[in-house]
C-alpha cells in the first residue's frame, strides 16, 4: 500500500558516456554511450491486493552521451526509456486513488564543438508505461493514471522524438475507471511533441472496460478482439458520448449496462453496438444512440429509457428475468422490430409506447405506468396486465388483466379478460371468459366466444353489438353510481348476444333498451330485475329462471320472445303499476319454447304453434295480469297428483283458446277418486282445446269448460283384449297408455309349477322297478335315484368304474316288508319367453317335503305312502311380481310285477298369493299391491317296462317310460291398494296344465364295498296337452275400465332329460339326488331334489 502524499519513484537511468573526436586526427567516427532506462516504480508479483493513495512514478530515462567535435556520420547517444510506473505479474487487483505515472524518456545526447554540425543527434527515449500487466488482473482507478512522455533535446533542437507510452497496457485485464486515464503526451512539457499514446491498450485474452461516473479517458482505448466488453456501470448517473464508440473506443464487441446507475447516451454512432442492459437504466433520445439500426438490444433485468420521440425497428431479446421500457412524460416511442425471448416486458413512465411488431416473447406485458399501444400490425403472444392505459388494435394472445383503462379499437384478444376498472371495445373479437367488476363498454361490433361474469359492482353497457357469449352471469352490483345500480345496459338499437344469462344478486339490474339475445343451452338463475323497453330473445335450448322482483326503480315494459328455450318466471316480471294500459312485459312463446314458473307476469302471454305453457316448477300456479292466448299447435302442460292438486294458470284478463292440446302429467301416487282439477281461472274463457292427452295408464283425462275456468275429469279408457300369437316374438311391451297386468295370470303358472314339483317328488319315489338280471330275486325295488339293498348280491365292479357281467351266487332274502320315513328338498326354476301379445314369466320355487311309506313284498312289490310339504314361489314379469306360499298334502303308490312297474301320486295344495305391480306415471312409479288365496290339484302317473332281460343284459335296466303330469291351479279375486284411482279389481281365475311324456330310461346297480349306488338317466319327449296360455280379466271400477291380460306357458313340444343317483349308505339309510330339465324354444325349466330315507 502506498499512502497518501507518499512518493514512490523508480531510479533514473544513467547518462551515456562522452565522445571527443579531434578534428585534426584521422578518425571519422567513434562510439558514444546511450542513456540508461528508468527504474520501475512498483513491481508486484503474485500479489492479491495493491492499494495506492500516493504517487507512483517510473524512473527517468538516462540522457544520451554528448558528442564533442563530431564529424560526418557520427551520432550522439540515444535517451533512455522511462521506467514503468507499476508492473503487475501474476494477476491481482490494483486499486488506485492517487497517481500512477510512467517515467519520462531520456533526452538524446547533445552535439558540441566547432564541427558539431557535421554530426547527427541521437533519438529521445520512449516514455514509460503507467501500468503494465501482461498476465492479467483487475485495475480499479479513482485517481490518475498517465503514460510516460518522450522529451525533446535539452540543448539543441532537431533530435528525433521517441514514443509516448500508454497509461495501461496488458492482457486479460478488467479495468474499472471512475478517475482519469491519459495516454502519454509530451506536449505537456516541451514545445515539440509526438502523437499522444493510447490511454489503454489490451494486448491479448479477454478484457473489459467499465466506465463509472467521473470517468475521463484521454487517448484511445484499443480492444484486443470483439470479445472484449465495454461497460457502463456504477451506482451514480453519468453521460456518455456514443459517437466515441468506434472512434476513441475501438474494437469492442460487447456493450453492457450494469449497476443501478442511469447512463445517458448522447450523439450517434454508426458502429454496431448491441447493448445488453442487465441493471440500471440506459437512457436514449434517439435510436441512433444505440448504434447501427441493424444491431440488436437485450433486456436482462435493466431498463431502456426514451427521453424524446423516437422510432426503432431493431430486434429486442428479453431474458427470463424480464426487462423494462420507460417512456418519459410527453414522449412517444414506437418499436416495430420483433421482441422475443422468455421474459416479460414492463412498460413504465407516463409517456406512450407503441408496439407494431410480431412479438413472440413469452413472459407477458405489464403496463405499470403510462400508455401502451398495440398497433393493428402488432401482436403479443403472451398476456397483458394493465394498471394504467392500454390500447390495442392488434392481436393479443394470453389474456388481459385490466385494473386501469383499456381500449380495444380492433383486432383480437384471446385468453379471456379480467377487468376491474374500465374496458371499452369498439370492435374486434374477444376469445375466452370475461370477468368484469368495473365498467365494460361495448361501442361497436364485437364478437365473443365464452362466458361473461358481471360481479362486484360491474357495469356492462352495450351501445353497439356484443355477440357470441356462451353465458352472461350478473351478480351483486352496489358500487357504481354513474348509471344508478344497473349492471347491464343495452342501449336502443344495440344488441347483446349471449348463450347464458344469469346472476345471484337481487341488487343487479339489467336495462334492456336494445336487444338481448340469449342463445345457449345452459340453465341459469337471474335474481336481479330488468328495466327498459327493449327485446329479450331466447333461443338455443337454454333455461332462464327469473326470480327478481321488479320495482318502481326498475321495471321491464318490452317484449320477451322464447323459442327453443325455457323461460321460468318465479318472481315479478314487468310493471304491475302500469297506468296507461299498454299491456307491459309481453311474453311470446314460439316453436319449442316453454313458459313455466310460479311467479307473475305483468303483461300478456301469447302461446304460438309448437309452444308449451307449464305453470309451476312442479305443481304450481302462474299468474298473468293481462290476456293469455293459446294458438293452434300449442300445448298446455298440466301436472296433477293424488291429493287433488294440479298446475293452474290464473289470468286477470281473457284466456283465448284457439286450439292446442292439454297434456296431463300425473304424478306418482295413490289417486283417491275421480275429482275434477281446476287448471285455468280467468276473467273469461273463450274457445276450447283440440284435445287432451295424459300419461295415466288405463284411464283418460278430459276437459270441462266453464265461463271462468277450465277443469279436468277422468274417465274409462277402454277395453283391451289381447290377441295371443303362436309365433315367437320379442318381449311385448304394455300397450301404450296401459300398465302391465301380467302378474295375475303368471302367478297361476308359478303356483301350478310348485304343486307339480311336489307331486313329482312323491311319484318318483317308486318310479323304477324291475329285475336286475335273470338271476335276481323278483320283487326288488330300486326307484330311480333311490337306492335300497338289492335282492341279490353281485360282484358289481371288479374295480371301481368297470362293470363285471358275471353275477355271484344269489342268496334268497327273507321278506323285508316294512315301514320307512323320508324327507326331501325340492325346487324348480322356469323361464318362459313371451309369444305374440302374451307375456312370458320367470318363476322360482323352493320347498321341503316329507312322509312315510310302507313296502310289501310278495309275487310283486307294492309301495304306498302319505306326505306333506311347504314351498315358496316367486314369479317375475315385466313391471310386476307375485309370491305364493303353498302348503302341500298328497299320497302315492306303486306296484311292480315282473318287468312292469307302475306308479302315481296325487297332491292338493293350499295357496296364498302376494302380488305387486309397478305403474309408470310420467317419470315416476307407484306400486299397486294385492293378495288372494287359492288352491291347486296336481297329479303324476308313470309306467316303465324293463327290456334288459329280453335282450340278455344283466345288472342293467333299460326300457320305455310313459308319464302323465298335470295341475289345476286357481286364485280368488282381489282388489289392489296403493295406487288409488289406478288400483285394479282382478277376477278370480284358474289355469290348467297337462303334459304327456314318452321316452327311455337306462339304469344300473353298482356295489362299492358295503355301499350300493343306483345311477339312472332318462331321455324323453314332452308335449303340452293343455295350458299354453292363461288370460285374466281386471277392472278399474271408478273409471269403468275393463282389461284382459294374457300370459303364455311356452311352446307345445319340448325335450326332457332326467338323471338321478341313489346311494344305500346302510341297511336302513339311503340318500338320493335327482335333476329333470325341460327345454324348448322359448322355455327352460329346471327341477331338482335331494332326500334321505330311513327304513325300520
């Protein structure tokens, strides 16, 4: 460190030696000494920090030697080179707050003597460099750095001059200057002078020069290459002459603005100076301040300030950190070049900035102050946040957030708008949702394609045409006073088109003096009020629910047209205080239009062709202060329920009925009787409806006309007799206008199937009996699927699964007549497909049976027994079902004589039916219930003849089987409850089923040790002899309507398969399992049983 007021100076160079030449001698020349080089003021090697607050000076160069009595060709001595002020080696940082100077060069030697004119004077010494840093480093200068000078001769003129030295010279240097840097200039001291040396000369590597406020540079600055950087930096503001770039500052390729200072560029330069503004502000008054127009500009966190009107077409790149363009007051700047990059652009200053390029920067634009204009040829691919003034005629993508004043003159805005202050559009398009809580003025023709939400004091004024909105939501509006409390204002001759219109605030008011078009398919609630005398058009399938109450402050006196949409009035629509009789708030309902609600319309209503009036929101009353006209082709939709309530239209004027239809929609419920329903009350009734239709099954509604009202009554619909067909068809549907009543007749099939399943369980206990081979003892009883100990032992299987036809010696058995008890579970599942107009059904039965029997062995075998049981059956049909609980009792018997076995069973069944039926009334369903008693008588008979002995087969049964089974089932009459007026009274009825079966049976007996197994299988043909269809009769008494419903039992011809296995577990206990299936086109029936027998 060199302290203030200290002086460090290099040593002076030595004076060159003298030379004397005698003119009388023969010598023509001689040797003379040159001056020595000055010493280095400070030399630092590998020192990190050098601080100078005093003076460091390189040593003086020594003077050249003096020549005496010189002759021709003789030369005096050259001056020595001035010493270097500071030489840095190995880098480090030099901070200079004092003075650093290169040494003065030595003077050339003088010529003396009488013959001096014959000799020549030597050269003056070069000045010494102020700082020499060949290996890099950082130089921070706040003082003075000068290069050394070269002198003239001290004594006589004419000596050749040496070179002045640069103040700073080196490679890989970073120079920061806030002081003075001067190249050597000998004009300071001597009359004659050499050219001033460069102030800074970079000799290699990468270098930078940063100028800060207070910087003065005398002499050129020579960059080593275009990678060297020129920087305007520091914290204090300053001015720079841009014209010196390329003249005084030569060879730089990078131009930077750093630090928080404001640097103002003055004058112009033709050099290409691509400025990079990373910090602070670079201020210009002309685009030429920034260099050649072909150059670019980079904003990387800094600000470009325009202080005078200017235009620029240069390209601009914004880094991710963003950048700012500031335009000072009363100044207009225009940028037509492309602005690109990942960052955002901030517009500041109260002046105006116009963008007209196809800009692509991605970070968005913020208007923090002043005015930003997007020209008609300009575009922004990212959004704008405007807090002051924004005007656009171009293409804005990315949306707009407006808390200031925005004006759209043309062009497009996409990405939506959120406006909290004032937005004006005078044309163009808006894509995306609009949220407005300020003033939104439409003055021109503007198209939109999304929703508009008017909230928090927002005011929409349409003084032109706004079309294409998908929705318009109008919420609380309490903050604005310029237009009272209005939230939407459509002026005379203007149009607002939206797909959706709604709002949840009762304070919202929409003044429609022009035309409001609601075109969408959405549903919306509007709790505010309307005022004005314009037109509201509804199209597109949407629903607008008006719940607001008009007051003296806001009342609507215009016309509402409803087409392909629904208007639901649940408040007060129009001006009830109309004193001039102008029939305020007219509503015209057109094709596919619908008027509903439980509010009041303070005007007239016209229902045109294809329109519908539906008072209420379910069942309710709609009031109209004026006249109501039903046109031809209109519909009056009336809901009624089982408590004698109905929709009603109440008009203080005249209701003119010029045709149309009353459509009655009965709600689900138990209608108690045929009371009349008042559906219109008016000051007068004129004309009649063309007809009345309803959704009530089995009965019809009709209209009754009185002078001041119209009523509905109910009457018999008519008799429907089904016409069963034999060809299979798809499942029939109930005749339109009628409920399905198939559960009654179908219940008989289900109950009959259950009774036959019980009888079949009894009859099959003794359904197979024959001799098991020629050597067996006559009289053995082996029912199909029921095993007993055989009368003769056989080897049966030589090993499991292989027959051995040889029989063992038969041991006669003693008479085994006796008593046995048994129990069996049984079930059936039948599905029958509809045929023609006869309905099919599904039934499932589960039950248990048990009894006792006695077996007597003699020349033949006779078995007889008694049994009882219980079962529950469920029958399903379209829109209904029936459950049948059954108690069974029966007796059975069989006799086997030789190869012939016959058997039979007879059963009686007590039945209790529980029936339910679903009735569709509109979109709802009610259920009618009934219960009844009944009985069934079923029988089973079978004959089997064993042909196996005749064909030489042993241990096998094989022969034909013939069977007859049938049932007569009945059900008492019953009356339904639960459906009120629609309850049926169903007549008593019965159903007969009789089936003949023919086929073959194959069975055997197999011995597994002490266990005897008797498997058997049957393949048979079954034909229905009776009971293909059953038809029931029912009545709705209060309407006098009779109905007939048919259910089919299935196809006549069927295929039957049976299989069973009996297992003798011991001499006393045996088990059995059995399956029978019936199959045909349109019917599947499956029956099964599992039981156990114990012999005493």
